[in-house]
C-alpha cells in the first residue's frame, strides 16, 4: 500500500463528499480524522461500485450496456481488456526494481478490500514508467479514501496495473480511455463522480 506524507500536502481546505451528503465537509488535511463517515455507508458505496464492475467482468458480451452508456464511437473492443487479470504493481513501483514498460499504456488503479476488488481510476499515458511517478490528482483522492477506510478500521490494498496493447496516437488512446471509463465507471474519474455521489477531490 502506498504511504503518503501528509506534511507534504498543502494545508488548504479539502472537499470530501460522500453519498450526496448536504453537510459541509470542507476540512483541513491535518484534521481529516475528525470526519466521521460510517463504515456501513462506506461499505455500501463500495459494494455498489463492485456490483456494477462485477457484472461487466461476468458479461463481456453485453452490447446493450455499451450502447446505453457509451457516448463515443468505438475504436477498440474495450471489453477484451480485463483490468483484474493484469499484473498488480505497487503504487510506488518506480521506487522498486519492478520493470515497467516505458511506452504508451492504459492504467488502472485497483482497490482490494477483503475478497472483492474495484477499479478506482482509469487513465492513459504515453510513458507508463513515468505517468504515476509525478503529481497526480488521483493520489490525493486515494489519501482521502484510505483515511476514511482507516477511520472505520477497514483494511484495504491499492495497486496499479498497466495494459500495453494500446494505440500509439494520443487521440485514439484518449478515445479508448473514455470507452473504458464509461464501461467500468470508476469512481475517481471526473466523468463518473456524480453517478456514485463521491468526489474525494480538492477544493
């Protein structure tokens, strides 16, 4: 699991929205543990995402689903990509001796909690060995998410996985990224946050 240094994060207020709550939850990272998010609600939120993604895993031939939620023209059969079967790597892979392909790729941030897995984020990159190394908004979302889990004594493990058989052209890769996002509906991508009523984003 990736360790974050809270002292390296700006102390400006952060927004932590869960389940469409109307409560003002703007906070300072130093006081993030003051958030009292019920474990039952967090588990329910996570289970709804898992239920959707599990159906995708089990029914890769469901063309009707694709037609109803996919707003972009297909350029790749995204259902041939099984993110859960890809090799899991540490979120800090660049600090290890793990070899990472240095070309274009799609990447998936996956969370494992007890016996279930969910895709938290999907992205594309031109350099798989560098994209996650630098600044990335999703790292902040993961910090908030893991703080909420820890507050409720829910252990989890996040990893990152790369799919390398992708178009070299940026425009085509971004279309594939959109296809995958609208298929799996990962909660940390901006296109899907409203659906799951959570952002874990910064102000």
